[in-house]
């Protein structure tokens, strides 16, 4: 359904900001193609930092798990290579992208993904009127089941990937697109919710082949 692959990314971290010294503890990157998840890169990460107790309570990721994980100088370059130049997606994508860029910069690696898609922003535009746009609440509303513990990278990335596929199918069906270009999703992130219908009508008209 997506015309080119998209990689859904989720990090677990020690806090909210790499600028404050927070680091990643776990990563999941799932490549979406042909309407399904076709490839994945998943790993705990040892960045040599302390895992706060509240993070362990939230995620279940312990200090011992991180201490025994592959080091960041192994995981981060492999992750950047896995993503390549595909479009990158995440739920609250600015959060995950800033950690990806920060971790890459620490090692002298430049990210090269071909655009950023935020499934949270898209959900607000495509499914207006929801009481919450948190991943767990959207999963319940759309009947997307978690296959693992919430707030673990792979489980969250799988749900976010299914959410993005749900959004893609909705756009495809509602506007008769015959396939969704990831570049459209990148553009929709910048369109105000009130202008979505007009934008999509113009986009769909431009894609139609005259009889």
C-alpha cells in the first residue's frame, strides 16, 4: 500500500532530552513494505549510563539488562545503516529523531533518512476528535493489540507501524489514491488539520489519470 518502504522507529531512553545528557537504552526499527513489517532491527543498548528507577518501573528495563547489552558504538551505526535513506516514522517523531541524531553525532555518524513522518500528528489530522492521541489509547480505539509490554521499543514500534498502516489504508480508501507515497505523509505532517480535506482533494485530483 505504501509505494516505498518506511521505517518505524521507537527508542526507550533514560529521559526526555539528549541535550540534558539522556541516552538510549533500547531501539526497535521496523521496515514496512507491501502493507506489512518485512524486516526489523531490535536491540538493547549500553551507553554506559545509569538507568533511573522510574524508567525501570515504566519499561521493565533494568541496569543489568543495559550493562549486558551491545555498546552504543555498535548499535547506533548498525541502526543508521538499517534505516538508510528510507523515510523514517515514529509516534511523536521529533523525540525519536532528536535522539537518533544525537547518538549518531556522538559517534560521527550522519543520519540520511529521506524524510520524517509523525504518526501522532497524522492521527490528529486523519482521526480528529479523539480523547487522546497517546499510542496506547489509539491502539485501543482502533483495536490494535500490543504483542508485548507497552513502553518496550519493539512492542511500541509494532503498534505504531500498525497505526501507520491503518492511516495509509484510510487515506487510500477515502481519496482513491491507488497507493500512498511516503512523501505524501511527510507533507501531511505540515498541513493544518482544518486544511486537510482541501489538500487531499487537490492531491488526489492531481494523481488521477484522465479517461
